[in-house]
């Protein structure tokens, strides 16, 4: 049973539903228990996943995840054959409802556990809350080794396992050559909200001396109108395109010269994995330890400070001036993120916990 607040356009929801769909195709009985059916991602679960929506609906709000956990516990009824998967940090408040249920509970860590911007006091409070929320879970799945070690330290027991982010389909196409035309496309993708840093990206793009370059920002969200207005104010509206939400970013990546992640903070950004799998170099802010991990391959790109508009401009310009890297090498660096092996690794973890 996968417990979700709703089907919002978020990375955590996307990953959970993709895993559920693969588990179901592998013959596992999978139920997604959701607080509400709000959001556009419901269809991602496919036809073999059972979807149950809480009655009455539990929409996002104060205390909603606690109520969601209690409703999911009532629905599951304590069946010891059931494995409960709690995807991502946002859903951790669901976990306490399953204490003493006899069901195996696995929580996923999807965002950085140690953020310097929190400061010492807020970091202490975060770790204390994590210990309380996850005190009774049977296992923790992390996306890389640093949060695995941090989870074991915070929870004071060897409980965490590293399982790669399933950001890629098993049949992901091989990378195409990087376009070498005179109108390079700089691409970004994500929900159009302030913390994704698209305002800084537009400002950096406006300062770019490469006046033939174009910027494509794929995604939708509440900041869409404000970002279009910003592009107009900075004089680049005719060179910035907003295609809106797309189910598959790969066609845009195939046209792009490079990809930019300008976020203030991230967990483990699937969009970077997708960009590298398409053979595109990346410019990313130092918004999560995962960016340095993903950009470690020679030619993969550059890491810049969070909020550093001038540094963002410089890094984008440098990549546009440089000879393109080998797309095959970039794609090979993220091959471990294909969903089939990742889904099986989760099933192995679930089986081990039940034993």
C-alpha cells in the first residue's frame, strides 16, 4: 500500500506512482491510498494499480497528513501481509498511525536531511521531529549514501538502505547528438513556484551575451504569469518559451544544448537524471548534495551557488562556448536510475523487512 496525500504534480508523487505501476506489472497487489484525487498524475498508476480515495476527502492543509495516516490505517485493517510505503519526507507524518499495526512500514527519504540554511537550532528541531515521526518504521530507503548515513545517525539504529531514484524508464532511448546550430536552446523544467529559482534563471539569461540563444522553461504552476512578465521586463520575452506541463520532457531535451536547474533547494532532482540520460550537460545550483554527485562525470556540467545570478550567467555562457561533451558518456553515468532494477530493489527490501 502506497500512501499519498493526492496526485499533485510533484517529484515524490511521480516516483511513487511509477514504482506502483511497475510493481503491479511484476505481479504484486498494489493499492494507492490517497487523501484526495486532486492533481493530474492519477493516470500514471496505470490500470493494474487499485486506487482508493479517503471518504471523506482529506485535502492538503494543517494536520492533513496525520488524518491521512489514520484513515489509511483504518482502511488497511492491520493485515500482516501488507507492506506500507511512505514516499518522501512530506509524507512522514503518516507513519505514526501504523505503530503497533503488525504491518511492515518503509519510509523514503526524498530530500536533504542536513541543510546549512536551517542553522543549528532548526536543524536540531528537524532531526528531533524526524526521530519522532519515524520512530516505529521498519526500514528507511534513501536515494544516495550520504542521507543513508545521516538517517542511521539521526534514528540511532542501522535502518537505512540506499536505493537509486527511479527517474528513467527501462526503455529510455539512447542520447541523440547535441545540436550544434546557431540558435542554442537552454532548457529548464519544473513546477513554476518561487523555490525552483526560475526568476533567477530568467535574470541570468537576460544578462547572457549569447543573444541568439533561446530559453525554454517546461512546467506549470502559480508563478507562470509572473515569470512571463519578468521575461518581458528584462527584454527577453521573444526568446523565452513556456510550453506548460508536458508528460515527457525528452523531446525538449533532444532539442536542447544544455539543461539548467536553478532551484533554491531540492531532494534528488529527477530532472537532472533525465537531462544526463538524454546526453545533455547541466548547470545546477548547489541546492542538494545530489547535484555534485550527478555532475561528477567529466563534461557533465557545472555547479553554482544558490541564488547567484552572475554565476549562473557565467556557467551557462561557458557551456555554450565549450565543445559539447560525449552524450553517451553522460547517459552511462545515470544508467543505474532505470526503474526496473530499482523497483525490484524495493521489493527485495520489502521482503527482507517482512522476514
